[in-house]
C-alpha cells in the first residue's frame, strides 16, 4: 500500500501526457491533410512558416510538461514521487494554455489567416501578469506619501500612546 498516491499520480500523468500528444498529432494531421492536400493550390511559404511556428509552440511546452510529469525513483528502483500534479494552475496551467491556443490557431488558420492574431493573447496575458507583479512593487514605496488628516491624527495618537512609559505597580510587603 506504500506509495499508492505516487503510483496513481504516475498513471494520471501518463494518461494526461498521452491525451496531449493525441491532441497535438490530431491538429497537425488535420492541418496537413486539409491545408496541404485539399487546399494545395493556395498553400504558400507562409503556411510552411506557420507549420514550423506551431510545431515549436507545441514542442517547448510539451517538453516542459513531460519533465514536470516525470516520476522520481529511488536508487533501488522504488517509486518515490509520481511527478507534478498536472491539474494545478500556475506555470503548468499556462503551458497547457499555450498548447490549447496553438491547437486552436493551427486548426482555425485553415479557414482564415486572421486567426493567427489569436496568438497575440499569449504575450498580452504575459504583459498583464507582469504589470500586476511590477505594480505591486511600485505601490509599496508610495503608500506613505498620501495621508489624509484623519489618518495622520490617528497615527500620531497611536505613536504618542506607544511612546509613553508604562509604570508597573508592585506590591510592597
């Protein structure tokens, strides 16, 4: 019964990575079949570039997720850790988002080249998150500069109260 959770997570991660692999292969097959074979007369060098870009956009996050999902074994071959939980948010969620956005862009770009603009969502979201992160650092330094009259009086009263010497009463015998 030992390491049952690690075994379960290892199996879940293997299934999850297999599903991602199937999604990537399916989107590439659809793109190649429809765009290159059916609409071959309108296939240009830009579409080759698009296929390369989407392939790289699949490969990098998939490799990072595969590294995260890799289980850890002890020296004697015993399973110690089943890998990272793929259902959590954070970086793992962002990597999944990149894969899903890439699959959407690749398949929908068969219909129109305007769907490539959807890729702008990724750097826009990164800039939004970075701005929130940077804004948190900048606002800490400027908080003390703006203080209204009521807050100032309350602060001064608390400082005055804190600076008073407290006398300790003792009992004389």
